[in-house]
């Protein structure tokens, strides 16, 4: 089976990656060349069980083989010229906004998608001719503009659809002297099919690669020429998607945003240490539950179902044979702290049997509009209304003055994490300086 390329959408897509983003920002802030500086951004030990390396400069990666979100403090060499700095997430967010403002000089808002904090997708189909003779020359113009204004180096993958641009970025552009890579339908046999390391391809992780290997598929050429019906039968819709990827097929249109049918609001946390005390664990569950309830109120939603996920510590997982548990419970639609925390506590007490834990996650589903007060017969009406008014007042104060303006006393007790988490951005230090 082969795809009929003339009938596929032919667009001009740029996928732009900010090279070693966190490390590059930190280098530039210090007046250093991001490509020559030996620098590592490492998260706080208390947040990541001993310090996790979030970003490395290209030179640090080349010299010491450090890997982002894998290597830890123990992997750092004892070298005086190695600069180790804490993360400053607020600064990285500001730089990301500035970069995307530059991209808006080249595309309309609806054709720009901030894919992550260091990657953006630009649909240049309608605008690239305004800036150059070929998509490649326009990509170079964007690279030079970002470098001139912000000092950051960017890598660009170009394709006729997003998946081609992504593979061009990850497999070819990042290893090209001009940091550019391009894939077209016509070049799929010479680009995508030449890839022998399956995990180099977006959406193929180690487990998926191992699954494919058990089917006798070890490279992208074999994947493209496998039986698509057998792939679907073995792997479901994922098999069909992988087959399309091998042929460079992606019918996504950036300007047409996908709206999820089952929205969910939630939050999760990796605990700063192993927790085994029930009282301490329930403090954290209460804090996260209240945070999720506040988010529901902010979005004017009520939840009809709660899910509690508990992740065991590494040692506990090895001994128990499970990584944790996740359980859900249907409830009357609510966004009140007391209702949500009570339901979460019930789930926890029913399923926890003394295991040592390291992760807590709370998610809501079956969301409904918050259009009025849902009263019950077991509590005086005025008390219910006062409780709701109190929670909304707390939300207003925290929105204006910050979360730590008002905190419950339990959060200040041993085991509470809400106060410390309030100063984090994306789970890491927001940062103000590099002192």
C-alpha cells in the first residue's frame, strides 16, 4: 500500500527549536557565547530527589555526555570551568514570549502554535513569499532575526506538513551546520526511510520501538512497507498513525485547533521526599485538591468525577510490584473545597495500605458549567452559601496578592508542600537573579 501524495495537503511548515534553550538564555544573561560556554541548569535537590539536570549547553553536552532530564548532580564532573546554575522559569517564559513575538512578524496568530516552551510551529504557506525566494531563505532570515534581537540560536525543520517538519528538525536540522533540515513528499524515501534508529522519530519511544521490533520492524523503511492492516490489528489506531508517519503523512492544519471532547482539570506533584505518614500524605492531598477546586472555580466549572493517582517510591515499587494506583469516583457536580477533599480522602483511605509514596495526582472529569449553587438537604442553606462565598473570596485575594497571602494552618505543618510550591513555576524555581 502507498499513499497518493498529490491528494495530500501541500503546505510550508516550519518547526523551530531554540537550541539548548534554558542553557542558552543563562549564557546570554551572563554575556557569554551559548555555543562555547560550558554550562548546566540544574533543578533544586529538594524538588527532584537529588538535583536533576534540566538543560546543558551544547559544549557541556559534547564534553561530558550529559542528558537533559536524565543526568543528575552525581553525574557532574568536578571541573572548575563548568558553570552550574539554578533554573529561572519566569525568565525562560519571558524569552519564549519574546521569541514568539518575532515569529508573529512572519505569520498570523492563527498560523502560529507554541508547541512547547522551546519549540513553535509556523504555517508559512500564505506568507513565506513575502520574505524570500525559497522557504529555506526565509528560515535563515528568521534565524538571523532571533539571533540579532535575542542572541539565541534556532534550529528549523521544514516540511510540507507538521510531521515532516518535526522529523526534519530532530533528525537532520540539529546535525546540520546551518541548523536547517527539510523533508518533502518527494524526498521521503531519501530522508524518513533512511532512518534506522526508530527512537529518533517523534512519537516512537523505546517501548513502541520494542513492540515494532517484535513484529520484525526495526527501521522506518520496514515500517513504511509493513502491512498497515496488521499494524492496526496489533497496535490499534497507533499502528495506523505510525504507518502514516513512515510515509510522511500528516493532515493537521495549524489554524484549526482541536477541542478535546472530555476536558479535564487537575494537578500533580512529585513530593520532595518519600512520604509514609498518613497524616502528612493527606495534607498534600488536601492541598492539591483545594488547588484543583480553585482552578475549577476559575474556569466556572464543576466536576462530576474525581481521580486520585498515587505513585509509590522507587524502593516501594520494587518491593510491591506496582508503581502505584489510580482510582476514580463519581460525585455530585461540585467545585467546593470540602466536597472535593472529602472525596479524595475517601479514595485514598480505601486504596492505600501503608505504602511509601512519592507522587500525588488529582484530576477531574465530567465537567459541567458552574451556573448556580448546588444545595443539599443535609446542611443549612445559609451555611452552604457562606462556604461558597468564603472560597471565592479566598480565590480573589490570592489572585491579587499571591497564593501565600492566605494559607491554611495545616500547610505550615511538617509535610505540607503548598507554601513551597507557590514559589515554583512549572515545578521549578521561578528565579530572579543568577547570584
